C-alpha cells in the first residue's frame, strides 16, 4: 500500500498542520450514491435559504491558507487554495459541480467544513507520496490538460510521488495522471488543516462524514494522520 510522508521541513514551517489520509479500497464508483446526492442538495438548499454560506477569505480557516500560500511565494488571490476556490464558485453559482460520486463526496465535505480536500487514484500513483518543498526541477501535468507540463517554483509546497507532482501549491490543483474517476477502485482522500489546535475537531468531523459517504460503496476504509510527531502514514 502507498505510504504518505510529510517532510519535517514542512511541519517545521507549519507546526500545527494535521492531515488525514482516508483510504478506500474496493470502491464502486458506478453505483448510485444517494447520501452524496443528498449532501450536495442539502448544502445548495441551505445556501439558497440563507442558513449557511461557504467560508470566504475573511474566515480564519481560509485566511490561514492565504497566509501559508504567501509564505512560499504564491498569490492566493490569483491561485486560490482548493476550498477557497470551491466555496467562491458555490457562492456565485449556487451549486456545486457534479464530477463523479467519490469527487462529489469530498467536495461536499470540504466546503461544508471549510477544509481543503483532495484525492488520488492509487492505481496510478508510483511509489510513495511525499508532501515537501519543491526544488524547481519537478514536473506537473494539470488535471484536464494532459499535454501541458509545468514546473513548480522552488519552495512551493507540493504532493509528489516517484514520477512527478500530484498537487501544486499544496492543495490548489491536482494532476491529470492520478485523477479520480468512476473507474477508480483504490483511492486516497486527504483533508487538511494548518491549525489542529483550533480546527482539529472540524477535521475529525469531516473525516467521519466522508467515511459515512464512502462506506456503503467500498469494501474497506481506513484513516491515518500526518503531523509533526508522525511524518509517515501507511
């Protein structure tokens, strides 16, 4: 099974980081996922009737990511953290995108709790995954742009396996190679906070909700954590 590692340099720079890695095996993405459909519809209904809104950049959860992005040279108003971009899109359009059940599940949990989330198809990951600072030599092919090659800036925080970059700007955009589709059967989902002392309880609630959505459509789910005292999850 793929291991996830976070570089000590990253936890030194962001010592209260907590990342949950939820793995699902035997995932059945061609089934109907009624609980995920309901989760999306409930969020959209609450937004429409004014009882809930996505976290925006004035929210401490989003503000923390903006500060982190600036620290490694990324302008967060031009290249936004994933949860910020997703929340802004929902606030503008009134709906969340429908991609496929697994992606829709983590999007619903992400925007509900104001925490970045993403996922990787483990059948297309090579070796282990590391969260570290880029040195500038790495390559990245953005989701939906299979003919494009980018190079992260030195110092930018990335997810990377033994082939190339899986996510740029920590959680801004995922790679095309490891995208999650209806055919994905082994998937690792990640949920992140930079302030475990303040938002760790939100992360654990989000993890529990994601597992509830996944469990009826998977043979097995498991959750592991990365933080400054545990740099490896396998």
